[in-house]
């Protein structure tokens, strides 16, 4: 089990929240608000928040812009992870991943199964890393956002979490971009 090391100092992250919906506005975006409220209550900074329609290119445009912004450490999306014809978040975001985070989906489904049973299979929650930015794609329900934040993200985005957390590896996420390949290397 993970635990908080009180001897370590909390490191606030810059987090962006993207709601993917054809029907929501900021005034009635309960899932985006759930995430914004939880991450700021934890001590992180909400540096961007937008709503975009269920359109692959529109979703990618925002995600690419935020990946390119060195002031954004993590992106959390909500919505578009189901199976209906308009649910295209994984198709939009996964091709941008440099590395997939398969464990996130597994952990999310384990957590979700404990609360909603086999209905969890109706979610295609996914996560990965691109351009040294963590990206988490959550379902569009406030309950799923609450569960993902409280049960996974709050701990993994907290530098004090032991035995390990995402914050401590952030300085090394882009090392492959900074270090030229060694002479004679074949891979």
C-alpha cells in the first residue's frame, strides 16, 4: 500500500482539465468541476479548463496545444470514453501517446468494479505520456471522475506518496529528447 511521507514537501503541479461533450457548457459541467475542485483542494494549480465537442480533430488540437505548453504538467480529460458513436476520446488521444500507461486503466477498472460492478466494462478509460506531459482520459460521469481522482490520481500526483509517484519521475520524462544517442548504438 502507498503512504504519504510527511517529511517530503508537497509539490504543486499545473493541471489542465478538458471536458469532451456535445452538450455541456462550463456552467453545467459537473465532471470538469469535480476534477477542478479536487485538484485545487489538493494544492495543485488549475492552469487551463476547456470544453470541446466529441470530434477527434478538435480534441487533438487542444491536447496538442497543452502538450506543447511547458507550463502544463498533466492533462485530465473527462467524457467520450464510452462506446456510442460520438465517444471518440481514446481514438483522438491515444495516437498522441509516446508511452501508454496500461496500469492506469487496470487500476481504474478495479476501483470502478468495486463501486459499479461489471458496468465498468463500458468505459475505455486510458492514460499515457506525451511530450513529458501526463494525460489521463476519464469517463464523463462526476462519480467516475471522483473515483479516479480520489483512488488513483491524488496519490500518484503527490510527491509525498511512497513507494513511488509520477512527480518524482517528471524530470526524466523527456530525457530521450535531451540526450543524443551514444556513438555506435544500434537501437
